[in-house]
C-alpha cells in the first residue's frame, strides 16, 4: 500500500509545482521491501510467542477428538 501511495504522489507532483518526470516501477525492489517488512513482523511475532507460551516450531493435527499429534 505504501508503494502505491508513493507512486500516486509522484503522479500528482505537478499539482504542487514539482517536476518529477515520468515515474517508473521497479517491481523487484517493491517485492524486496514487502518481504523485509513481512519477515521482521513474523520474527517479532515468533519471539513474542516464544516469550509467552511453550512454543513448538512444528506442525500438528488432531488424530481424534481429544488428541493432537505433532509432525516435524
């Protein structure tokens, strides 16, 4: 969303007396930024889980109505 807002502001630059020239998009750079933000948020959430729970980094599923079996 921030990238879209920034692109829109560049498109409107002339309204504010700013000659920004033609805007181009570097999709790879945008995706890299998104991945960095997502990874930092995920790491922060995982640290919080580890601090406040008995966190087990694995997957699991119910094998009956009362039993969970871990995988991995």
